[in-house]
C-alpha cells in the first residue's frame, strides 16, 4: 500500500511537542485519486493528523483543489470521457473554466500509471470549502480530534494573468476563503513562490508559513532571499543533508522568534 506523506522540518511551537505530524499528500494519491474528496476521506480514515493539498483559482474566483492549474492528461478524462491531449498551453486551463465546467472532467476513472495501486473511480476537483466541510463532518461523526490543513498555493511568476491571478490577488482570495471557514491555528500556507509567502507575512502576519524548496540551495540562501524566517522549512526530501539540518537546528531559536 502506497501511503504518501510530506516530510517537513518544523521550527514553531508545534515542534516542541516532539510529535510526528503525519500528513496525507494530496490526500493519499497512492490509494485514491489525488486531491479528491475520496482521497482526503481515506487519509482521515488512515489516521493522518494533517491533510496536504494544492489550490488554484477558477474563472469565477473559486479556490479549487488541484496540483496543476490545468486539467492533467495523466489522470483526467474530458467531459465525454475521452483522453486529453496537448502540451501545457493547450490543456484545459482551470483559470479559464467555471466551476461547473471543471466538474465535468473525470480525474479518477483513468487512474494514474505512477500509482498502480490507486483505485480507479470517478472523481472531480473539489472546491477548498468542500474539503473543509467534508473533513470537519467526518471528524465530528467519527469523534476524531481536530485535524490540520497544509495548503500549497500553486503560484508561478510565469503564470501570472494566464493560469492564475496576480500573486497578491491570489493570496487574498485564498486567505478570505479560509478565514470564512477555518481557524488559522489549524492551517499552514506553503508555497515555492516567495512572493506569496512575503505577501502573507506582510498582510497576514499571524498565518503559519512554510517555504518549499526543490533545488539544491542552502537553507540560509533560501531564507535570505525570502527576507524573513518562516515557521517551517520544507525541502524536497532528497535535499536533506546533515550540514543543512545542523544549520537549521542552530537557527531554531531565531526562527521561533519570527
């Protein structure tokens, strides 16, 4: 059974508990269609403490849970149930689709060749508020403790105005959506796009932030470029080296005083 979790290094009060934060990556895409309600419910059933997901924006400004700002041909079918073809610039662009149009794409029945154990079933890309409602209802009905949400804003400077709004509008839309439904002590905002994190740090300083890093940069360089010390430093797991971990451990007391 493939259970995908996110490995993160915490430098906040959460770290003092010395408790492993089991996160369901895109729900649990090794078992269920990624970023779907079925995947998040299964992750909760498996006992994760935090569900991790990615968000993009629809044509009418809805916050949609999706790793890519387009409909992926790797595991989605078009409204007629047929395969999707084309490069990134010719795939269905979520930012140019209404939520009703997004719901017409089946992103589960095809399966994902990278995850052969994934169950094939009809699945659609939900709104972020749909995930909140489902997860909170599940926890209440099953008498589970409160869970946490790790939400990645899928922003890229090259995509501004084409695949998503400008980073500040993107940030405000996500913030306002979450703020209406969820207490912020249960939410982490993460992103590779430093502009997003810098904007949140300035406009919404009480939000817990995680900087994502996928290139072989030193943590000191990443944090210097970011311009502030976030609560969480989250590198690609293959980049975790002893030297980097020691530097992060040394900086822990500083990071706590963000």
